[in-house]
């Protein structure tokens, strides 16, 4: 049983009724020859795109390789293989620099030089633009990681200051406790008056030390903490500016890549009309 499908010849617009399994055929009106892979290219690429969206990358690779057997420089098929190897479902996944990262981004960067070479002189420009996009994605991720460290730096500076204050408080509490024990012993077992005097001296000394601590140590630490915060916020603004510039550059290059998309505005050889498909016993 043959499965017949209908196409329109891209040269003379004549109707072509052919067997889907036929490898090569000619238009009976103008003699224009077609091979089956070129004829089914659009179908194969569309089916592969569906496979990729469903994360069926092995099935998608087979379809892309089928196209490349006939058209070894096909940019769409080469791009599909590249994305399949990285586990990326579509080129739209690269619309922001944060969707594809880690091993997937590294896989794309490593595969791009070889893919550009396979694409030939005409198709290589597309993959060089993808290389530029991948480098910008790497830069955005690096700068973003740098920016994300600033809140941790602020928290660490605050924790350091608090830890030093708590250490001093613990020392003062220990001294007060020792003074209180000595005063209690003097009051109970020796001279009550001497015990009271010792307690007053202890309380006064601790109060004086706390005042000195506040003006000579804690205020300096607060000033130092404020300086650290100012430096961190300054560096954060610089990094934010770098990140904004990198993201703007990424967005610009992605739009340029979209404009170079081989699937945009490219006429396919014959037009497939599946609604006219029929079978013949």
C-alpha cells in the first residue's frame, strides 16, 4: 500500500502527487527534481521541535541528523543538534541569560566552534552570534553571583560586630560575678561593711568600664561598621551597573540572533499540504 501526499512545485506551482516513501522524484511539468529529505525538511524540523519541547532529545536528534544527511550545512538542524546536546528545549530558552546555565551553558559554548565550522561560510555567522550570546550569558551569571554575595557580606559584618560586643559583655558579666561573690563572702563571713564597700566598688567599676567601652570601643566599631557598609553599597552599585549593561547587551544580541533566525522568512522548496493526503491500494 502506497501513501500518497500532495505538494506544490516551487518552480512552476504544479501539483505533485507522490508516494511519501519515494526517495527522489521530478515534477512532471517542469522537470525540477526533489529529494525526499529536502521535501520533508519542514515536517522533520517541526516534529523535532515537538520532541525537544517534550524533552525527547534522542528522537529530535535523529530527525535533525536526517535533514543533515541531505543538507549538511542546514543551520536549523545544526542548531537543533546543538540544543539537544545541551538539553535545551528551544532557542527561546536563551531569551534571558538565567534560563540556561551550568552544564547546559558550558555544553553550548564547547559545541559552538565545531557547529559553526559545520555550518559553512554562510551559516557560520549565526553560530558566531550564538557564541557572543553564550559569552554574555556567562558574564551575566558571573556578575549576578558577585552581586548576590553583597547581602551575605553585610550580614557577616553585622555578625562580627555583634560577636565582639557579646564577647565583651560576657567578660564584664564574669568580672561582676567574681566581684559579687567576693562581696558576699566578706559580708557573710568577715566584715559586712567591707562587703558592702566591695560590692559598691565592684558595681562602680563595671559601670565605669561599660562607659569607657561604649565611647572608646563600641562607637569605633559602629563607625567601622558604617564604613564597611558604605564600601559594600558602593561596590554593589558598581556591580549593579555592570549587570545592567551586560543584560542590555545580552538582550540586544538575542534580538540580533532572532533577526538572523534561518526559519524566519525562508521559503521552503515545495509546500506540503497534508489535508490532501490519500492512500492507494
